């Protein structure tokens, strides 16, 4: 087969085009810092990348859930801490009245403070986090205690556990059973104290003191339970942090380009490209006029 000038020119242009394409691929990897720019560059790497990124997304979602769980438990603990202070104050007032040094006017002043403490407990029982009531089980949109009557409301999910998924297959309760801390007996104790003090009746003070001590013990027990859950959440958080580091490392190992190798490939391809240009110049340059001169 006779080799013509046109064939030589066509081959040269084809090889030159491939050289430009190779330079373009290397430059893309250098600029993006990735092994592949599009899935078609390496389907295996692309598929692994999708798996690793899906795993990372899942971990990040669990971390957001964990943040919500921390918020609920910390808010509940803060509310119970305040309730503890209220109950301590109520006990102090009852003890002071029992000393026998308080007159009728003093007992009326204590009665007014007891009323304020009761209203404060109602406010604590109706604590909200992001518009959700944290002391009403799964019925998070309903008030657990009626502010007008200081009476717990009967809702279907009042005693149910409000759980949050903090890891795959792990759901932890983040709420407190309101009947363990803000039940009807608590508010009835305060109401009865008000009624007796209004009537200057001090016969039931020992009973009220005992009831307040029992309520206080329940609140302390619930705070201890919340503390245990907080410790569990911290362990889960630590594990998720480690998993996030591993997931990011997997993505990096799978997708990130070896910059030293890429730069070496670029230098090599530049040399090849210059050689192609040099050969092309020698092939295309001779013409009939060059020989006629």
C-alpha cells in the first residue's frame, strides 16, 4: 500500500489529538485532586465512592439525631434540677411553719409562696424543646399539665417512651415518664397545703412534709436515670466520631489522587506531546516546493 502525504498528516493529527486528550485528563485530575472526574473514568472507584458516601451520610444523620437526644436529656435534667429546688423550698416552708413561731399572717404569706411554687412546677412540667413538650411521652404537641387547674392532662401517649435512633438498630428513650415526677399527687399536695394554710390548719404538716420528701426522691431518681442515659449517649457519640473518621479516610483513599504521581505523569506527557509536535513538524514540512528551491 502506497503511503501518501495525506495519510501521514492524518495519523499525525490523530496522535496529536490523543496527546491533547491525555494532557486534558491529567490536568483535570491535578485541578480536582481526584482519581476520577466522571463515573465512566473508573466504574469500580465510582461504585465504591457511592457506598462510602452513603455510609458517611448515614453517620452524619445519626450525629444529628444524637444532638437532638442530647438537647432533650439536657433540657429534662435542667427542668428536674429546677423542680428539685422548688420542692426543697416547699419543704423548708413546711418545716418553718412546724416550728410554731409563725402566726396567721405568716402562714398566709407562706400559702401565697406555695401557690407560686405550684405554678412554677406547672411551668416546668410544660417545658418545651423546639415546640415539643418533653414531659408528655409521645404526645409531644399537647401540654402535660393544664396551667389553669394544675391538673395533668390524660393523653394516649403520655406514658410512652419518646425514642431517638442514635445508631443503626439502636433507639434510646430521651424523655421522662411524667407520672414519675409531675403526676396528680404532686400538684394535689400543693393544693392541699394551700387549702390548709388558708384555713390556718396545721394538723397535716407532717403528712405534707412526708409527701414532699417522696416527690423529691422520685425527681432525684429520674435525674439519676437521665445521667445514665447521658453516659450512654456520650459513648455512642465517641463511636460515631471514630466511624466518621474511618468513613472519610475510606473516601479519601478511594477517590483522592496521588498528586506526586499525577505531576510525574504530567511531566511525562508534556515530553511526549513535545515529541509528537516535533515529529509532526518534520512530517508536514516537506513539500514539492521545498525540493524545487
